[in-house]
C-alpha cells in the first residue's frame, strides 16, 4: 500500500490524466469538493473508494498501490432484517468547528433492529444512509454531552424543519440546532450563553440530520 504522500500524488495524477475536475469526482462519490481536496493534500482516503476512483479515472488499481478491490469492513453477523450503520473514524465539533482531513474511514459496522431505528429516526432509511459519528465540544450541553455517539441521516442535505444537524458554515464540521425564526433560519447552540445564535450563512453545507443513538426519545 502507498504511503500518504505517494497516495496523494497518485490520486492527483489520476484525476489530472482523466481530465475530470475535483467537482466531478466529488459529485460521483457524493462528497464535498473539500473532501476531494483533502485526498489530494493528505493522501488519506477511505481505501474502499479506490476501486471506484480507479474506474472513474481509467487507472488500474496498481496505480494506487493495490492488487485487488477492498471488501467490506466486516460481514454482517446478524439477520438481514437488521439495519447496519457504519461508525466513522471522525469527530464532529459542538463548538467552533472541527475539520477532519478527509471523509473519515469506516471503523466498524453496528446492527440495529428496525424497531429501534424507527424509534430514533422515525422510519427505516435505505442502507448506507445512516452513519455514526462522535460529538466533541461543549456548545450543545446539556442536550448532547461530549463523547456521545450521534446517528446522522446523511440523506437530508437541506433544512428539513427545526432540529439538530451536521453542518459546515465555513469553519469545519459542526453539530448545531437549526431553527426557523420567521425572518431566517438560525444556527443555535444549547449552550447559548457561550455560543449566541446567528442566521445560517447562505453557503452553509448541511451534511445530515442528527439523532442521539443513546436515547430512544426523538429530539428532532
């Protein structure tokens, strides 16, 4: 396997040779251009993305230091009726913003009964739509405590009513509440004394709606 420096060079040359743009690659993977820029800058990429990247750019897997496609993290150990949610190796900030170098790698898969998913999210989304991340920071205390697991519905990429969202207002990934106050949608922290509410910037990227995995009651 290539080291990060060599991987970054391999990804850059593959994209340049293919004449594809960073936006084209980002759209194909359903990620932001910032994520693709991270691949080019750091060489850190979810290795399971490489077969698709090779196909898109017309390069063999050996160009990326691989001999064959990478399989899933682990095979399901439970009935197919269960919902598998992937745990991402990345943090989201509940403060001023946290930047992960790349779209985080998947570290494990967790299986949940459909009844549990319905009790948290309200319905059972398509496979792969839900992910788990870890919250850091103090702006959402007492609603969310630092270190809690958060379930994110990545299928929601725009304001979908008052609730808690994974978003980026230009300072990295954050978990904040969004509230429609009539004149505008506001970015709101539970710890309002330290983090005053402000109108959501027009360039805000919404990465999903957030639910607390460790709570049965819905707060969205």
